[in-house]
C-alpha cells in the first residue's frame, strides 16, 4: 500500500461525493486506501458512505474526538507507507503522483502541501511562519512570507516553509508516527502548526508545492478567532521558553485585548 488517505468527518455529507470522486480520479495509478473517521455525524454521513462508497474504510466514533485525535485514531489502522491528511470539504484539482513522487524521492521532506483555492477558485495562503513575538500581535502576519505567497504568482517548483495548513498534508507515515502525530490536547486549530513544529524539530523539511492545487470550501472565518487564539496559547506553552516565551505571550495578550476592544465598539 503506497498511500493512506485520512479524512475526519463531522456532518460533512454534502461534501463527501466531491471529495471522494476527486481522490479516485487524481490518485489513479496509485495503490491507495481511504479511511474516514466520523465524529458522530448526525447528517447521514455514515449511511451515505456505506451505501455509495462501501470500499471506504469507515470508523464510526462514539464521541466527537476533534480533528487531531480523529486523525490519530484513523492513522492507527492505516496500511500505507505515506499519508494524505485531507479535509472532507475539499476537491483535488490535479493528479497527485508528482507530489507523492517528490516526497518518495527526497527523504529530507517531512510534510508537503499544495496550493489551496476557495470555492470560487481564488488562491488562498496555506503556508505560514511559526508563531513569534511579531506575528502574534496580528495573527495574519504569520502569512507574511513574501510577495509570491501574497499574490499566488509563484516562480519556483517548491518552497521550504515553517508550517502547512492541515486541510492537505502529505507525509511519510513513519515520520507521523515518530513525532507522535497530532497533539491531542488541541481540539481544533493550532494542531497543524504544532505538528509541523514537531516535524521541524525532528530535522525534516516542510515543503509547499504550488504547481498542484485543491479546492477547500469552508476554510477559516472570524467567528473562530477564540479557538485560534487558544490554539496559539497552547503552542506557546509547549514550544517556547525563556524570553522568547515571555515576548510571544505578551504579543498574543495584546492581540486578545485588541479583539475585545473591537468587539465592545462593534468593529
């Protein structure tokens, strides 16, 4: 088995056909399996998968495990040498053989991501810098990685980055296992940053390949700011120390204060 595709699903039935069909199309010629961990969906997702995609390995959780723990649970039964962790609300646009081949031929790569598009086909940034005192004041500054990443007009086949969004992560299973997978203390948001930091600490590169793309329908919205801030607080506690930890914590506190003021004045 070359590749295990891991999908955590929660009430995402309306997206599953598009996601599955794109995977079967864009992984043709690759020996792969699809494993879905369902977090107690109430929209008929499990019944839909059993009826229309019986070959998909479905794990029906008796509780909502969240994103990280859900992925870890699914990976436990994965048979592939490589993993593709992908969100349910995605449609792969290009054949993924070049990405898998790239990772297979370069053992310095610990994780790989590709270009993310919104539902209208517009470019979205899906790679960023690790948290630091500068970018915690304004979280969007994590994505200030140069003009090419801002515009989506890339000139190179790949780029080394700090971290990659968790909606599409291709990586060797042995590295995922060696770093312990996702930290299960995170329920949602921040676990992808944490995972990439552990991959970095283990000495492996995180690579962004812009020549391939996928659509991601939901993405992030401002209503989830509190979860994102909480995720960064956990990251700082786990990965920072000394003066760096103090400055990064102070910067995030400023961010939280600004958010509260904006909420009070209705901005």
